[in-house]
């Protein structure tokens, strides 16, 4: 009986203390990884994307700013508009600077 209580308490604590964001050991160092659907793109054209909004599976939305992507040739920022139009999910690796999330790598989900 004591073992069941210990397992239940440990499992409950793990759920309460865990983050909803995932750290990916294969991603860029010191980044957090999230996956979701692009619902808005802040741009003045395909060559000038400044940021985007991502909706996670639970409905939470996250805003990202864009600077220089480490894989900008494989996933050009203008490709986000296609993902928005098709609702195909993307994976975003990002860092937090101040109060903003800065995307540093973008990938097609499932690739």
C-alpha cells in the first residue's frame, strides 16, 4: 500500500512540475522546441518575414520574432505563409530574449 502511495505522489509531482515545452537534445543548443500550426505571419512579403503566431494542439498561441534562422536556406521564412494556408504543422526551435521568443530554426513537422 505504501508503494502505491509513493508512486502516485511521485507521478503527480512529476505532472505538476513538468513543463509543457520540450527540450530537444538534437536541436540547437539552449533552445526550446514546440510544434503547432501557423495561424498568422507578420510580413511585408515573402522576403521580409518579421514574425509569426503558432497555435499548439491544446489551443495555446505563441508569438515568435524572426531574425537569422540557422537553416534559412532549407526553410526560408516565406515558407511560413504556405504552412499557414495549408495548416501543415511546423516545428519551432526558439530562445527567449527579454519578453520575446526568437525562432532560430524552423522545420516541417514529421521530418
